[in-house]
C-alpha cells in the first residue's frame, strides 16, 4: 500500500480564497482524521470520520472550515474564506481502530495564506 | 490546562548521550501510551506503544509509564544524529476513545 496520500503538498494562497485539501486513506482503514500542526499549538485534531461519517468535529476552528468524506477512499478539508492565521501544516491520518491503534499519517499539506 | 503536557524544547545533546523525553497528563483514565517520531517535513510515525504501567524496550529506545504519577518517559540510549526529530507523546483511555497528542519535543543530536 502507498500509505496515506495527501494533495497538494504545498499551497500558497491569498486571504479570502477557498482552499481544498485532499486525502486518500489506507485501504481498509475505518477511521480518518484531519489534524492541524503549528509551532504555537502543536498537533490539533480537527475532525474524524468513522466509516465515512463525521463523528467529532469539535476541533474545527469555525464555520469557515468544513470536511467531507464522500466515500471510503477520499476526504476533503475545505477552508472558505481562508485567513493568514490558517497557515499551518494539515495532516490526514487513518487507522483501523480509534483509540489503541496506530494512526498512519500522510506527508501533510503546508498551507500559507498571504 | 491541557490533558497532555510536553516540553517543546528544543533539546540539543551530543551524539552518544542518553536522552530523556517526558510527558505529564491529567486524565487518570488513560491506559494506552504511545510515542510518535516526526522527522522534518514528514508526518508522525509510531515509535513505541505501551499498555498501562511499566517499561517497554525496543533496541536503543525504552518507554516508561508511571500511572501513579501520571508521567511517561522515552529514553534513547547511545543517541545518533539520525534520532534528530520531534517526538510526540500520545495516549488514549480505550479503543473507543480519541488519541490525545502532546505538542512534541524537538530533539537535536550533535555529531
């Protein structure tokens, strides 16, 4: 398996623009997680899905952020409109269980909002 | 107060030194404890996994859990420049609970 795939790897955009981040989880994994990582706040869980259904979105910063998982092999995280404070590395991870199991992380998308 | 606290560092030690990385936590329900290693511009990868209290050794790495003190440690013996990375502790209460990550400690091993 190729592991968790994320695209794009880098995104530079201007404030106010819509940003869409994409993730393909490892085949067979039932859980998909979106994280944001910054120097100041570390690794923050934004939302996670189980069998394509959003379970906990309490980490989503505000209504500008939305996430979907239309099928077992694809998920998107959308920011609209983007702001400079959204600049961070966004990771997608997948696992076969929720709590006591290894999460496999993608390479991340480095987002810069100017 | 965060559920999991971890000193962000950076920590810089000479090659060959013993490294000690630590986390404290507040939730006594945590039973599963993990250490992830994250190289620069990469995603975190699982390094060590332990259940409940005690020690676990894997090569140069030893993970230690003290539930009475709510304190976990990762020891690296004979540290190498290739160990330079950010180390994140992580923990959860059960297979049905979210994993909570520490903020990570940046470690640099000087040749």
